[in-house]
C-alpha cells in the first residue's frame, strides 16, 4: 500500500501501475472537501517518492466519480480576504500540478458523475476514459463562479477556446458522446471494461506506443491561437454570452476574459490569472447568494427525504378535471413513470387534457429528448375515463376542477366514496382554504392541498398544504408523489392564498397603488425587470390572467382586509371589466400576437394605456429605488409574517418557494436573503417612510425587534 486515508487509497499492482481509489468514508458521494484535498496532496507526494511506479489509474468506489468541491465549505472560503483566497486556490492548484507532473503516465476511469473540481482532477490526468452513462462538466457558473482548480486553463488547451467557452459558460453536464466528440475524453468504454481499458492505455503509454508526454506538453503549454483567431473567438463570445447571462451574472463573461488573458501563457502563470479572477467572482454577492440558494435547495431535498420515510407508495394516481391543468398533471405523472387516470365529465374535457399532454410530448420528440415509442408509452400511461371505474386502485387522487368551492365540495365528497380507504385525496387549489374544502370529506385526515403552478411541466414548485386535520402520512405521501413528479415540494400551513399567492398579492397591491398615484405601468415593469424579476407586474398579471388576478385578490382582501382590501378601483379591475384577460384573449395591459415559434409576443397597446389613465392620478415619475421600495416592501413584510405565523417552516422554504414559484431573481439569493443584504434596520426605515400608504407598509413587531438587535434571517448573512 502506497497510501491509505479516509478518502483515498493508493496501492501498487503487480505490473507496477499504481491504482488510486476515491472512497470518502461516511459519505454517499466523493467530493473535494478539505480532507480529500489534503489526502490527494499526501497521496501524490507518496507516489512521487516511491520508486518503481510506472503509471497510475484513478477510479472511484462509489456510483459517482467525484461530484465536485464541497459546497458547504464555500461560504466560509469566499468570505476570506482576496489575497488569502488567491493563496488558498494556488495551494490547491499545486496539488493538481503535482499530479499532472508525476514522472509516469496517468489515466482516470470515469464511471459516473465527474463535475466541477471532480472533472478538473480528470483534466490534470494524461488520459480520460468514460463510461457510456457517465457525465462530466464544469457547472460552476450556476453558483456565480467559474472553474478555479485549473479548469479554464486545462480545458481550453485540451478542446480549444470555442468549445471550452461553451462548456464553461453554459455550465451543462456533458454526456459521453459529446465529451468524446469535443476531445475532452479519449475513449468511451462499457463499465465492466473501463478499468482494464485504462490500465491498457497506461501500459501503451509506458511502452511508448502512445506519447503521453506530448499530450501533457500540449495541455500545459500556451493556447494555439493567432491574433485574428483570438479576436474572433473571444470578442464574439463575450458579446453573445453577456447577452445571454445578463448584467446580474458576471461569472460567464469573466471566465471568457480569463481564458483570453492566459491564452498566451504556460500553465503556472495561467493558473495565477485564473486564481485572481476566480477570487473576484467568488467574493461577490452573486456567488454568495447563488451558493446560499444551492444549500437551501439541498435543505429542501433533505426535508422532503425525511417526509418520504413516512410516505405510502404511490404506484397509480388519478386527476379529476382534464383541462389544461389536469392534462399537465397527467403528462407530468405519466412521463415520470406513475400511470394516471384522467377523469372528466365529458369527452370535450378529456380531449382537451389529452391534447395538452400530446402537445407537450410532441415538443419532447421535436427536441429529440424522446422518440415516438417513448411518446406512445407515456400516452398509454394516461388513462382517460368518464367514470370512477378503476379509482379503487389508485394511491393518490388530485382534484383539479374549476376554482369554485361548491363544485370542489361536490367532487371531493363524491370521489371519497370511489377510492380505497387508504387513498390520499389532494386538491389543486390556488386560493380556497384547505380546511374549508376538508368539510366535504368524512375523513379529513386523508386530505391536503397540492398546489401546482402553471405551466405544470415547467414550474418546479409544488405547495403541499397542510389542513388542521391532515395526517403526517397524508402530507408525506403527497410530498413523495411531488418528488416522483420531479418537483420541489414545500409544506405550508393553510391560510388564504397559502404561501406564494399570499405574498404575491401585496406586491400586486403595491403596483396598483403606484398606478393609482400616476406612475406609468410600463415604467414600473421596466424597473422591476431591471431589479431581476423575469417580468414586471403588469406583464405578470397578463400571463396569470386578469380574471384569475381579480378572483385571487378578492380572496386575499376577504382574508386580510386591513392590508389587502382596496378602497379604489385598480387598473387590474379596469382591464377585467373591459374583458381584457391578458394572454388568454390576447389583450390586457399589453396586446399579444403569436411569433413564428407560436410564442406570445407582447406589444404596447394604446387602448390599454387609455384605460389605465382613467383610474390613474396626475402623471408622476419616481426614481427606480422609490418604485422598488413601494413594490418590494409589502412583499418583504408579508414573507416575514408568514415565517412568524409558521405558514412556512424556515427561511430556506420561504426563499425557495418564491424562486421556484414566482421566479424571484436568483442572484439576490431569495427574499429573506435580500432583506438580510439590505439590512432589516434599513427595511424598517424605508417602510416607516411609506407608512402613510397604509397597513401594507407596517412592519411586524418582530421585524422591528430584529432590526434593533442587528439580527438576520440567515446566520451567515
């Protein structure tokens, strides 16, 4: 044995080829935490000091190879002073350089995921062999950073500037065929032959039939580009990537600038450029917030896993109501492997639901993500029916009929008599109280809310709403089903609007008052889009539907009359009264036409501007910051209330709910993280200045207490 640690073991085979195995004790996956990096350094030094080694093959004892660096250590690392951070990165790079400089050929057998630092380890080896179903990539831009363990240097020299820019700036995982085509790996070999193939390749390098030194020199030398090629590659890429990433995500463009700057340098100097620029993005608020989001997402998954332990298995499901929403739910369930009955009261409804599922599946086929046989298999798992014939076989029923309490009560009472006594019943309602709906059932313990967001196939969030009688097993089963559908569930307690809609409507109320006070709705949209929202409030209302908005606002006003009641006629109500429903009928605050791809394209509508002016005061222009405060502070206060009232269980649930449900700007880290960044004392001051606008701007006593004590919602803020 050359080296034995808790993450890495190295032994010398009889053919004098060393075998390095990654197997981090106590963890389900291998990752580069401090321990693994220290052991890699020790293992490399031990091999360098051992005579007689002729080559090295690295493997993993786990299903994945190495999933990347340990992200839980990032926030502490990123808070270091710039020179300390740079020095730490260069120390890590010295370990990878030691591997790359070993006096014998090296190969890695990539059996599963090799991402981020895991793939950068692979790049430091001379040869990379990959299993057919393995994936490799450098996804760091998704965390607001870019590769810092030599990835920009080695990958660009291995596969060229253009390919490496695409790999790094897209941050996507690459399948084996794509990695081989780009030259990032040397061969794709079946799992059972992968290790032997790696040994064989190293043996050929030892024998001299493969020149590993020439390959190594290419990878550690300068990037071969003349000045014209360099200009075309880098300048074109910077413009395109800047347009795609937008101004709030600087890492992709800085990655390109980093490769451009070190292109004419050899490895050691190039790594210094990478380390300096990495430190710049790593210390930014964007990186801090995106890493925080990743950790919040992991917390959500951990919570869901705990619920799943209590869940009953869901092998068959049913959806009641086969419209666009019902069809979307049926598609999602069948496409993720759970057969589903789709019931409606007439053939027209069934056709609408099947058409919706077929449309979504056709798009998958067009994009070559599915073949015709796959489409047929999914459609076969959607069982349309006009009766309850087989409902005694289902484990979960999702009621998705019209948003009308009387209709829902009738349907829920009926379905309870048709399903088995252990089947869970859930309502896909966006506004109606779960406790109110539960009165229709003889056994309310088996009932809860399951609020999907539209469109079902795209929106990752599902709110699982606990009523006062919902059992833990009921909640757990619906959480597990949502996970099976590929969704991110959060469990919330019952209240008007639940969580997401409850905190959305104070935001819309802020918008309504701004328009009432004479601020141009198009100007408000532009400001909020620059803030980071995917669309401004007027545009969002058009997408949601003005009829839906008016209905939901009335529910909110009834539930929270002091804050959400309105004593004026809003622009939203004017649109609704004039039959302008938004994208549903191609006219709302904006006019809509279909583009060549069949997508809704908005344009300015003079009639809408005239209608809005009928309920607006004298025109006034406000600074962007003033508009942001009037829009965001009501939402901030409502989120704080939901946390205090335990409608949501944690800051992570609250923040991820708005990011996954509404598209809250991820680079801001979530709304509570945004409040921490601004400072609760500052939020309170701004709210107090707007107190004359009404109860929407009145902070809670707990917020005022936290502000006075310098408290934050996140401990590491």
